[in-house]
């Protein structure tokens, strides 16, 4: 069983390691994927919030960033930089977002840390 110190330490470690969010135009990776399949843009999160045991990382895209049909999202850790292919894919999901140069967009990843009893 994790005590409160363990849960808080896990949140702190994840918060500091989850350093980049990327969006792409390919097929979202499955659970064995290590990168997005067709990365379009990668940036550091614009905002980070911690709400109890949930980390929320947000990426703001202005009107001229990442236009087109966005079909995959990912959050990266373990040394990820703004260069595609760096770090490791921590979590990903499929999307179906059409964005043009008149729209801004905020993408949020919410990661909840909790103990699971088996």
C-alpha cells in the first residue's frame, strides 16, 4: 500500500518528467507504441495543474499552429524535448479535430494517480 508520502512523491515525479505534448495526423499508437505515427507539432505544456492526485497538463495552440485534421495526441517523458523522436511516449489517444488558422485549441491530459487494490 502506498502511503500519502508515496502518492505525493509519485505525483511530483510524474509532474517533473512529463515534459512534452505532441499532436499528429497519423493513426494513434496502440499500447506498445513509443512515438506518434505522424507527429505534426511538439511543445512543452502551456499550463500544469495538480488537483489532489490528478495531474493536468495543457497545451495551448494559437490560430497558426497545427492546422488541419489532428488525429493523434501524446504526452512524452524521459528526456523528451521539442524534437520529434525524443523521449518516450507516456500516454496517447486518438482524436478527430479539424483546426484551421482562425481557431485556437487547448489540449488537456489528465493523469490520475491512485492505489488499486487487487
